[in-house]
C-alpha cells in the first residue's frame, strides 16, 4: 500500500477519535507515522494498524475497513475529479473502476498494488462484481462502493455472496440498484 493510504487512515482516526488515538495506534504497532505518499509500505503494517484499532475500540475489523473505504472515496475524488466526470450514475462508474480508473492509476503510479474486478452486467439495475486480491480487502471495496452510491444519490442493496475470508478464490458482490 502506498503511503497516501496510511496518511488517509491517520486523518480518519484523528478526525473520529483524536490525535492521541492515532499516536497510540502508531505506538502499539511500532510505526513512526512518517509515511511518504508515493512510497510503498508493507500491507502487514496496514493490517497491524487495523488490528490495533479493533483492540482499542472493540469495533469489528470488517466494519473498520468498510468505514475506511467510505472515507477514502471522497479523498480519491478530490485528487482525481476526472474519474467522476462523464458518469451520471453508479453502475457506469463501478464498471469504470477496473476498466479505466485502476488502469490509469497503474500508469500514474508504477508498482501500485490494485485488485482485479470482473463484472457480470446483468441489467440496468443489477451489477455483479467479482473481486480478487491477495490483500483480501473486500470490505474496503464495500466501503468504496457505499460512498460511490452516496455520491450518485443511489439507493442499493449489496449481497456479498461469497468471500475470500471464507476460503473462496474471489469475492462476489451482487449489487441491486433501487432508484
Ligand atoms: C476515483 C476513484 C478511485 C481511485 C483514484 C482509486 C485508486 C486506488 C489506489 C491508488 C489504490 C491503491 C493503493 C495502494 O497501493 O496503496 C486503490 C486500491 C483499491 N481500490 Fe481503488 N480507486 C478508486 C475507486 C475505487 C472503487 C470505487 C473501488 C471499489 C469498487 C475500488 C477498489 C479498490 C480496492 C478494494 C483497493 C485495495 C487494494 C486491494 O484490494 O488489493 N477503488 N485504488
């Protein structure tokens, strides 16, 4: 994960729980908190911070990761407004994540570690996304999808019908658009 992701995590923890909370997570995990945005850091450091946040708050790990996804999307948008231009609805935006956004992100940031999504485009109101990543950050994806839906004022249901955390080779999100 790039340092920018750690910096967003730090900002989120500071905004929600205060600076001391972030300092204490850094202390518990033995990290110095000096993350350079463009550098790559070990995923284990991210997982250690999430585990420490779970211990400190009692909030389930998957809920913490989902909240982080929700927090990240508006920040991605501020940094890359061009990826939202041209989309007036959620489905076309989600289809562009693997086909356009992450392709461009890979060109801009060589070495970036991105997931793979494949899609079943069933109908105007249904989209199935299959998520594969060695990092198994499917709950981050759920949070990113949730914040994207909010951006497009879309009500939706998401059914995470199979999960890598339960031993599946990939996760499947069945998304139903309600409005
Ligand atoms: C403007 C929109 C977006 C931008 C600019 C963007 C960019 C990025 C970047 C830079 C990372 C890698 C971080 C790293 O290596 O440190 C990342 C990871 C990720 N992105 Fe996107 N992304 C966007 C939207 C989305 C959306 C809407 C989804 C969900 C459908 C998504 C799913 C993910 C996931 C799950 C990861 C974590 C890495 C992994 O699972 O292996 N992204 N994205």
